[in-house]
DNA sequence: TGATAATCTTCCATTGGATAGAAGACGATT
DNA sequence: AATCGTCTTCTATCCAATGGAAGATTATCA
C-alpha cells in the first residue's frame, strides 16, 4: 500500500519532465487527471523545497533540487550495472563494460571481467575517443549532433581498421541505429573485437554496455544471437533502473 | 500550507543524498526524526516508482528515476541563470557568462551580453580547454583530480600569458580556491580580461559565472569589490536554485 | 551454536491532513 | 468592457497517513 500524496507529487514531476521540463497547471491536470486544487497544493510543496520552480508567466518547471539529487543518484549508476554486466559475461564468456558520454569522450564507469586468463581489461574511469570503440558508436548514434563531436575530436587512426572520416562514420552510425548494436572489429586495438548495445531511460540513450575479447573468440560467437542477448540484458537494466513506472 | 507526506518523502530523499546516496532505515530515522513505520511506507512508494532502490543488504539508495528527472531539470539551468547574469552585466558593464564542466572541457551554457558596442561574445554551446579561462580555473579548483584533467588535455599556449605547466596551474588553482575567484588576464585571448566565481549546490561547485571585456575596462574596475559583488550574485543563484531547503 | 542486540517490516485503530468542488482572481484576447 | 481561459484560494468532509506495537530478519558475541 503506497502513499497516495507522494505518488501524486511524483506524477506531477513526471508530467513536467514529459513536457520538456515545464508546463502550465492545466497541462499537468490534463496529463495527470488530478483536480486543479490538488495539483496546486502539491506544486506549492515542491516549490517550497526547490524541486519545482515557477516561471514569471506562472508556468511551472522542474527545479534545481532535482539536479542536485539527480547528480547524487548518478554517481551510483555504475554499481547498479554490475549484476547485468555479470549476466553479459555469463552469456558471452568475455569482459563486459558500461560507458557513458562525458562531453566528447567515452568514460568507462563499470566493468565485470571475464573469468578467462586471457581477457580484456579497461580500468573504470578511463576515457577514450568515441570513434574507434563500439560503445562510442552506440552513444553517438543517438546523439543530436554527432558530426560536430567528430569534427571537434577528430578520428585519429588507431589501427589500420579505424574509421577516419566523418562521412564514413556518419554512415556507420546510421547502421548502428538501424540494427541496434555496434561492432569494433579491431578499430581501437588490433586483434580485439567488441560488441556494444544501448541503455535507454525510456526516451534517451544514457549509457552503452559491451563485451570484448580476442578477435578469434568473439568471431566464433553468433553475432546476431549475441547482440539479441546483450540487448535484452541492457533493456532490462534500463527498464529496471531508469524507465518511468506509472502509479 | 504544504502537503506533509510529500515533504516527508523529500526529507527521506535528502537524507539518502546526505549519506552518499545510500543508507539504512535507522540512519534515515536518525536524520529525519520520523518513525520507522512512516519511513518504511514512504520508501515503499518511492521504491515502486523507481526513485529509490533497495540493495541486497536491505539498505536503501537513491534510484534511477532521479537520474532521468534530474537530467531533464539540468537542461533548464542555463535559462534560470539569465536574471543573475543580467545583474552581473549591470554591476560590471561587461558581458556575463555561465559555464559548466563537461568531461574535460568547459562549455558555455548561458550568456547575457554587455550593452556596449565593444563587447565580448562567446556563443552558448562553445567548448574550450579549462586552463586558459577564468571559468575553467574556477571549475577545476574544486575538482577531485584536476591534475589528471590537465595531464590529459595539456595546457597549449594561447597567448604569451597562458599558464602552460601542470605545476604552475596547480599553484594557480590553490590561489583561486583561497580567494574564491579566478582571473584570466589575457591568457585565452590577448587584450581580454575575465573574472569568474563559483556556483555551488551547497556541497559542490556545479558551474562558474564570469564577466569579461577589454583589458583596459576590466583593469579600471576595483577587482576585489567586483569579485565580492559577483560572488554575492552567484551565491544567491546557487542558494535559490540548488541548495537544500529543509521543511 | 544459542542468546542477544540491532535493525527492518507489517499491522491496524485512530485522527488529522488531503481532497476536490466551488468561488474568486488574474491575464489574455476580442 | 466583456469574455474566456487559466490559475489560486478556501474549507467541509472523509479517508488516507500515522506511529506505536508486535513480529521478522540479520548480525554480533560469548
């Protein structure tokens, strides 16, 4: 049995989030089905505590307290991913990683290593350019202005398989978006293959998960079957941790 | 008149945030003064909606829904800053900017231009290296691992006043931390001076605000008085938008 | 291994806080 | 000035939230 008023307050916040962060009272009423007086009282409480703001045109917006609390929550995401990455290791036998975009760079935020003696390792905290990694391609495939990122960072050659032009990369990202996963077949490091899938919060891609290992071992796996399995795990993670849960 | 249950739910979230994002029920009880049964019921509601998670050791943690909603709120921060930047323009007569750290780069997220015909301009969205800007020094002065950032980005010379070694930069950042503001005296661009101050959420520096203009005009201002005035405005912004407001 | 302590979870009688319709206020439009 | 759309305030009613007690679970200690 949950607390109705708290559920309603969360409904109001979700309604604001669904409207690009700000809305009028009548828009919130339409979305939540709550009466004006009720919404108003909930909003005043959230306003008092900084979780909501009121603009000069009387419209309401999400408030700065959510940036602060959201930042605190964000620092925990890596630890939440570990059981899911462990499943990916179980499925593939290879090291699994999760990465996020930080500015123009890919940053590894969680890892579960393969039990094998010969295994990939990328220390948590390591930052790399996005163009030559599978996780980078997944993160940029959903980016509003991926071309600009590549123009800023460049696409320096890492191996003789690296994609080095913005044009070729944009073509590659279309392919990634279409099929729902990215491959790195020795683009970042010779002899290493990697397959990555997106993690979404219901609306946006917030992270990428991947498995990587020696080219021979990854090539021996059924690529589409592996991608399907990894996507299932990543989708479960995204749905379990980030996606909205209506009351 | 606010909604008590909503305030209590927010108290619980703030208690979790104050404990590094996770805590046991008794820690939350100690911090909020609420009875166990009440807290438990509030937590179950937040759990149901993904705003809180329960770890395997029965402890509670902030949840992924806060990352999602917090991200939506974060995209509005630039627009909230504008009235405060306008005050900085009024105070100094010069263009005022707000910037945040995105990975290793400084990104300008809001600006109010000076009314003068000769004025500084930095388009919103522009990203620069942190070493040669006043805002960059402010943001790195509070950074847990600033030296590593500079080692990654390098400190390329922009003008003959640019600081180009990590050692000299770390000394500079100590000075910035001590006196609470940073200066750029022609380090990024010859003939341009800039003064920047931090914006805090109560615990961390989340942004920097600055004014910049021609060297002669900025030099003609009383530096410490200007810094005091800018800090007051930035502190008001941080307190108004981000800082916790106990019920 | 059993006892104890600390912490967490569930229950439910009581009551006071939340509700929501109505009325009034405000701002935009004609 | 009148009208419309939207927002704000009020308050009688009632049901949702409370919180103490009891039970359950986990950790610690001898």
